[in-house]
């Protein structure tokens, strides 16, 4: 007599309140399970929390070209932690490649498309949690906005930064190429030298190395609570980046089991912490747009003037590209973002009781990691709060007849803070 296969029944370890039970449990879901079985899933998977791995891998930018490997590490870790990983894709736009063309108009729109698509898949497929992965600029806010909208237990995972290239014995990045274009136009550099720099500036995968939008928003992901402390600075092609990916996958299963949702840790205080970090490190002006959008998704009151107020009380203590010569890897080598956060926390410039995705407060996480104090480091790009680069943070919000709704500028260090003279108003991207 042949033995009949054991019929699937709900496991004790999968609570009824998980959304995925709607597609994995009960006799009426046999057709649904058959579709999953076609992809290699089995009864053990059906009894596990379903974790979506949102992956914007693409060959259109070095920021995202390696993300399949990063996603695979997170996927495997979810599986080994007794989760049911399901990977799906979304789009990306390369800001650096579209810059200076009509294509740049697509950049900010891509943030919304990313958020919409991840939200749609997570909702439609009844996922229980998410690992959201980002590489190029608009990936980060788009992914975090999706997590906020769904309010599913979620972990943000950055793809990491590119290493600097080398030219004539010195480190160079894509910023040097933009400056080189101007130097050629002014007759200060030959086209041959620019060509040589072009071939060496970007040696591999990863997001632009300076404290531009990608690294700013990745650093903010730690500070606001979406990613574990120390996770944003490991380079894209370093083994440590893949360790971070595995830890993120494991954490995603944990936050689902603990029902730890974005609404549990995102508060007005966590957004103020994010702004404090942004202005202290000279982060991208684009973070103003993104933090306002994220706060709106979370239903948290945040106004553009809040950036002025926080910048007024938070000194600038880091000199990273574009306001200095150092890049994200240099920050990583001395301890990463937690080094800066410790300095701000000990100066009472952070809300230490703000919660994070790990369940710890940010103060508890800093204490556990125990990053070095800036005063203990031999570095030429980090400064203490007592002896900062500037007494005020890097971001200023301007208002007036030229920008009645406000304009954002970044103080890099050598700026003239007052100017009188004619104004050239550029309406179209091709003007000027």
C-alpha cells in the first residue's frame, strides 16, 4: 500500500495575523501553493514568514550593477533564518549618467516609481516583511518610503560605495572628472589628461564615493533607524558588505517575528536625528527633499524651516567630498557613521532614546558598538563639536522673492555668504 504524502497544515510557528497566511494556508489555497511549488518552495517555506527582497539591480549604473550579489546574500540569510525569501525587482535611474541632460527629469520621479512598485508587490503578494536594497541616489528614499507606506517590518540594506580610482599617484573620483571638464574648458587641462582620468576614476561597483545623495541617505538610514548602525560605510565590493547583507536578512526575519514595524520607531525625534547627521557631515541638499517626503508618508510633521533650526545648533564636523578630499571609505576605515553619531550624542545633539530597527535605542546601539571618539583619531577630515569646521551645520534654507517657497544651499567652507549683483534665472535645463 503506497503511503500518501502528508497534507499541508498551518504550522504552530506561523501566526494567523501574518499577511502571507492568506496565500499559503488552508485547503482553498492549494492552487496558490502549487504556484509557489513550481518555483521550488515547500511546506517548510509555507510555515515561515514571507520576506520580500526588493532588488533594483541594473546594468545602467555602477551603483546597482552588483546588487544581485548583495540581494543573494540577504536572500540566503533569510532562508537560513527560517524565513521564506521572495526576491523581486524594481527600476533605477543613474543620476550621474542622466545629469546635464533631459533625462535628469526622470530622477526624482524614479523615487516615486520605486516606492509605488515595492509597495504594490508587497501588498499584492501578501508579504510579511521586507529587505529593501538601494544603490543609486533615489533608491534609498524610494525604498524607505515603501517600507513606511506598507508599515511592514523592514530592514534597509545599502549596496555600498565605490572605491576611489588613481591618477598620477593620487586618489580620484567622478567628482574630479566633473571638475576636469571645467578645467579643459578653461584651458587648464588637456583632453588627453582628462581621458586618462576618465579611464581610472571609477574602478568598480558602488555608489559615488563622496557625501553625495547616495551616501548621505545611506548614512541617514542608520541614523533614522531603518538600518543597523555601521551598515552604510563598508565598500560595495568588500567582504564586509556581504556580511552586512547577511545580517540584514537575518534581522528581517527577527523584526517580523517581533512585529517591529517602521511606525514603532519612526518619530519626530528620529527625523531630527537624521537632520542633525545631515548638517554635521555636510550631506547632500537632496536629503531635504527626501526627508520631507518620508515624514509626509509617516504622518510626522516636518517643515523645511526645521532644517534651519537644527543646522543652527549643530556644528559641521566632517569634511568629505564635495567639501573635502575624503570619501566614504575613509570614514569607514575610522569607524563609519557611528563615530559621528557618538560625537553628536555626547554633545546632546541627538535624541538618544529614539528607537531603531534592532529594537535598541540609538544610544544603546552606539554604546554596544563603542566607536572611537573623534578626539582619539588621527584624521584630517573629522572634527569635534568643541572645535568644529563651522559652528553651524552645512545646510541653510533661504527664502525671498527668488524662492518664495524656500531654497536649499550647502555651506562647504569657502563660500561667500553674501552676494550683491545680477541674477541669471534659468527656467529650462538647457538654459545658460
